[in-house]
């Protein structure tokens, strides 16, 4: 068993009912973050979306500052800050303040955004988002490392801006590139950024991470290779049968996919999802984006496809441990991010999954010794009744036939 760090993806109930006061929702998730910190998770991530239904993290730095106040070791990040929506100096200063307040626990996830309607509603050119984001990121790095920023670009101009404070981490927090396309993988590698993925099949992601590693080595960067992050939906229960029975209905629900890109409350607005039903405007027809859309559609139609292609990991603690180890070897990631909140899954069911993962899965990988086989005494931490027969990572035939609901 090899060592693996675990990140927690807090969707903040993005697709669940809004029956509770938002202050109570925030308090629940602060308590959850505190428990993750105590359980020894490596990091905690949220995502930024603007103009989204039930969007609760519209100011990531504000939220993560609150999380920093109730935790002491948990690393904190947004995967990703939507760079085209920011004044770059303000963004640099806010993240630097968060890094100081957390004493160096920030992970800076950067990205350009994918939903056209968010840009339309804020009057930002969706098709220039990559160019805008590139300028923002250049300026953020300047603000973190230089005493003054003078910059003349197409979208931003600064004359001796004096950003304060500097980040706690030197030279700055780790920079992540949340990317999907082959060309974006090469771009991330050439810039020596850490890389994150979430929506493709295991086979596709393994190929893309291979492109990233090849490009990184060819760039001849000094120092160690950046980290590789994979996020998946995860559900854990005491047995495989119970886990599949619980997860099936929520993964197959309209809200159950990793990302909603059609229908829902946005469809009923005047602007809707923008100019294309897949939400990415004419970019929806680019080969990579089109393939990913087809993958997501298949995942909503077939539970077996979702499980067999690695889009979700479901099972007892023992099964989840084995699937994670197999996926790590096949894909090559060193941070695995779990998304336990699947669609409108009830809070108590989600929390049980998180608790089982914290208690039985985390110790298996955290206790590994330099990549050696895990000590048998630690292996026995998973109770016999929580173990299952070896299924090779495929959905057990008996569970398929049960048609769990």
C-alpha cells in the first residue's frame, strides 16, 4: 500500500434543497471542517461558481478564512478561483491575507471557468476568458513576489501598485491548474503548476496525466515534480450491497452528476445556460469538451457505467481501499479528493459515508511506510463485517441484478 493524501470536496449542498437558513448551513460545514482537521485529512476544497443555483461560496476567501479559524492543520483551497472574474491585485491580496491568517495553509487553485451563462450575466467575454485569466495569474504572481507591480496588458494596466501583504508561504502558495484538454495539460506542465482533474473516465484521465508528465519532463524544470490531484464522487457504507443501494438513486438522479450543465433552475431563467444546452457556448462542440459531455450524459443514464469507468467509487471501506490503490497505480495521482455529497443525498447518509472513510480508509494510506506493504495490524482496523470479496473494481454481479434502489 502506497502513501496517498486525501482532500475533501465540500460542495456546500449546491444541489440539495435550501430548507435551512444559510447561516445554519455555514455552521454545519464549519463543524464538518473541524472534524476533518481532527481526523487527519490533508486538505479541504470548495469551488467557486457565480450566478449558480443555491451558490453558497461566492466569496471563497471569506469562507476559507472562516474555515481557517476552526482548523489548525487542514490545508485550504478553492478548485478553482475563477480568474476572469477578478481584479488581480485584489485577488492576490485576499489570498495572501488568507495564507497569513492560516499560517501558510493555502492551496491556490486557478481556472478560467466553463459555464457561459455566468459570463453573460456579468458582462465578461466568455471567449476571451483564457487570455484574461493568463493576465490575472501573471499579475497575482507578481503581487506575491515583487515590492511593486507595473504591468501593461490587454486587459489590465497597473502603475506601481503596492500590494500587501505578502503570502506566508515562500515564494507563494502552491498554484494548481484545474484543466481538462490535452493542450491545457501541456500548458500546466510548461508552467510547472500542480494539476487537477475530475470529470473524465479513468482511462482518459490516465492518458491526460501521461501527457502532463511527458511535457513536464521535456520542460526540464528544476526540483520535484508537481502534485497530481483527482476528484471523484465517493460513497461508503458498511457493505458493498448497502453502499450501492444507497448511492444508485442519487447518482442517477438529475442532480446526481458531478456537474449539472443543463436543466434545473438556470434553464428557467431568461438567459438560461447561454447559447448552447451544454452550457459552454460553441466550445461545447470542441472534441474534448464534447467527449466529456457524452461521458457525463452516460454517467447519468447508467449506474454501471459510472462505477466501471471510475467516475464514482462506491463500496465498503475494504472495497474502497482496494479501488483507490488500483486507481492510484493505473492513473498516477498523489492527492485524491472525495466528493461525498451526491445530489440530494440526505445529510445523515452523507455524514456516515464521510465518517467511515475517515475512520477506516484514511489510516490505511496514511500509515504506509515508504511505499511498503501496510502493517497487518493497521489492515485489521477495517472490521471483518466491513470487508468484501475481491471484485476487480467492477460492480458485483449480485448488486447489478439486485437493481438497488
